[in-house]
C-alpha cells in the first residue's frame, strides 16, 4: 500500500512539475485523458521504484559530499534520480523527458517540495 501511495504522490508531483517547467515534459501526450493518466502513473511508478532501489545506495556513497556541502548535494542526488527515471522511461519510447541537468536539478527541487506537501495531505498507511 505504501508503494501505491508514494506512486500516486510522485505521479502528481511530476505531472505538476512538467506543467510548470518547459525543460521537463511527459512524452506520448494524447487527447484521451485516461491514456495520459496511465503514462503519468507509469512514470511515477518508475520514479518511485528508482527512489526506493537506487537512491539509498547513492545516498550512502555520497555521504562525504553531503557533509562537505552541508546537505546541498541532496538536490544533486534528486536530479540524478530524475535523469535516471527519464532514461528508463525513454527506453520504452515514451514517458518523462528532461532537457538537461539544470532542468533536472530545478525539477528535482520542485518535485521534492510538491511531494512533501502532498505527503502531509495524503493519508499515511498504517504499519
């Protein structure tokens, strides 16, 4: 259940971010709303899986940089996770498109803010 809530939150955060930033886009836009929602949910699931599987390893390896930059390197890690999501979804021909690292950095910051706000609103599953 936690994965589903995180996927929904991340999907909404990514979708809102792509509406705000011209350097991020959801590819395979269509007139049919349910297909667009499906694409956004798949991108959100990929992003959630990357954050659950790869991000902890990267965070452990980047501890010296996190200490050296007083935590600001965390934004770089978020940008790298967004670029990895873009690359993985690009392998299937549609999904998230990120123009370059600068847009990934800004997008990662905005997605973190939106996801943080949505996590406050979203019901937390009982453990």
